[in-house]
C-alpha cells in the first residue's frame, strides 16, 4: 500500500512538472510575441527549436542511463554517488562540446535558414547548453532517487525564472537579445537549486567501491536512448526548419505559433510514459501480452479522446484565440489552416503517445528509434516536397504525414514483433469523428452551421467515451 501511494504521488508530481513545462512554453511565446516584431518572433522560435536539439544531444544520453543505473542503488549513498559523479563529468564535457558547436554554427545556421536574428540569439543560447546538460542529469538523478517533489519544484523554478527574466529583459528594452540571454540565466538558477539537492542525497566520488567509474557504462547505455531522442526531436521540428529555408521569418512566426498551440496538450499524454512503461515492462517480463494489448488499446482510445476534446475547440476558435492573445498582431491568425492540419496529426499521434515507451519496456528499443525515424522521414519528405509550392500548408501537411507515419510504425512493429495490436475499430471511428470536427471550419456553410458540425463531433466523441465506460473498456489486471 505504501509503495502504491508513493507511486501515485510520484506520478502526480511528474505530471505537474510536465504541465508546468507545457504552459510555460506557451506563455513564453505569448510573452515574446507581444514585445517583439513578427519576424523577430519567427527567429526566436527557430532558435528555441535549435537550442532544444542541441540540449537534447548535450548529455550523450547519460541522463537516461543514470536513471537505469542509479535507481537500483538509490539507497546506497556511496554507489549512487559514484553513478552521479560519473554522469555529471560526462554531461559537463559533452555539454561544453555541444555549446561550442552551437556557438560556432550560429552564422552558418543564420545563412542556411535565412534568419539573420540567429546570429544574435544562438550564441547567447549556446551559453546555456552546458548548464542544460548538467541540469538534465541532475533531474535524472532526482528521478532515480524517487524525489519527484523536488524534481517538480525545480522544474517550476526554472520555468518561472525563465518567464520572469524574459519579461524583465523585454520590459527593460533589451528586445530579442535580452529574451535569448534569459535562457542561460534561468538554467543557471535551476542548477543552483538542483546541485545542493543531489549533493545532500549522495557522496559524490565518480568511482564505485572497486575504484572504477561508471562513465563508459553510462555512455554505452545512453547512446541508443540519445539517438531515439534526437530523431524524435528532429521529427517534431523538421517542418519548421524546412519552412525557414524557403520562406521569410514572419511566415516562420505564423507557423510556429500554430504548431505551439496545436501540439500544446500532447506532452501531457507523453508524461504518462513514466507510469505506463514500468507496467508494460512487468507484463512483458511475465509474458502477459494480452494485458499489454488491453492496456495499449485503452490508452490509445483515452489519449485520442483527450486530444479530440482539445483539438476541436482550438480548430473552431483558432482565429479568435490568436486575436485574444496577440491583439496588436492580427497577421498571426493566418496560420489557422496550418493549425488544423497539425491538429489532425496530433489526434493521430495521441493514440501512441501515452505508451511511447512500449518498445523500451519490451527490451527492443531499436523499434522506438525506427518509429521516430519514420516520423522524421514523413515530416521531412512532405515538407520538402510541398513547402516550395504551398508554403505553410505544405509544412503542416508534412507534420501530419509525420504523425501518421509514427502511429503506423508503432502499430506495425507492435503487431509484427510483439504480437500486440493496440488499435481497434473504435479508434478508427474516433479518428473519423476528429477529422469532421477539426475540418468543420473549412466547410462551405454558414458560421453557425460550421459551429454546429464541430459541436456535434464533440458530442459524438463524448457518446463513444460514455459507451466505452459503460461497457468497461479496461479493468486493471490483478
């Protein structure tokens, strides 16, 4: 009972941290967008995406490996300290290299992506990459030690510091330069909070009782996770990068805002992986594939219903929402059609996001990388083929193709290599309802009729959800 209560509390804090990240990201774009010009907003969004890619690569995957190696020995201060010391050494070295690479690549990136603001923004953000590498590793160590309350509070501290410092910089008249400088400053404040929390929990040494370090083992274990993470991040951002190479920064701003709003709720489903992956791992170890199929089917339908409840209202009222958030920049509402295409893809991706750790739990992580690669190929190929002809809509179509390729790859690999079928006819019906609801504003009907179609789609989704609940769509196996 105590272990179950602890798991529930940890899951709650983990979800709170993810929610804080989601909302702070949306607030950051809202804040910057209301203080700088539309082209500068496009450059900032582009730089932020590049920063995320480099910070993801900055740890060489040792943050994920530290959870695997550190969790079993969290009660042994000396051994846990050896894991922590080795992980932090690797993270610092790799973070410095990644930061230097980002600083050196700022000018070529500005030229290749036709975004002059990257010359100013990227060198400042590069300062934060080594700190981000250390912070990711420190957060992983808190996760391994199951100190999720401290984990969540430090995430909130970093997000609040970033928003506060960005507001001060913009209000002080520092413009885009100040907004970029706020990022490494917030990472520094987060490090000042994280480092003592980890230091109090361990005896940092970098070596175990046999006098050997864990650095090589951490890198060996982490590189596959790193590859999957990088491919996944690239798949989520390739459409913006290709769009920047063909269009102006103002178009990038319009499309980036559409993507931020459309994909905003999706990470909340991804946070469930911290809970579902250990459950699936236990079922797989026991050979209970039927229970894995029941769980993944439930999660696919529940995730799709959640995204439908978010996506249809966003599609119906996208222009009004943007006008409310950016009253002085009506041109940002031009991304409404692109947002609807991205929303359609997000509803599809929601069917696999809650159990994205399926293949890791089943000890075949290469299929996670292959599924992410399918998303990258779909989004990148679609964007390259369509953006030169239809601009923002081409980028959004590429994003939709990437989401469909991701879900298709996960379903295919789950069926052929695990013997599990996460999809069902009801899931396909939900996707059809979502397509009607999201596409309602595009119908050649009066405004009231379009609104009625969208609300009817929401009602149909609610009816399907009620039917599932009445029939008992999933009961936790004993």
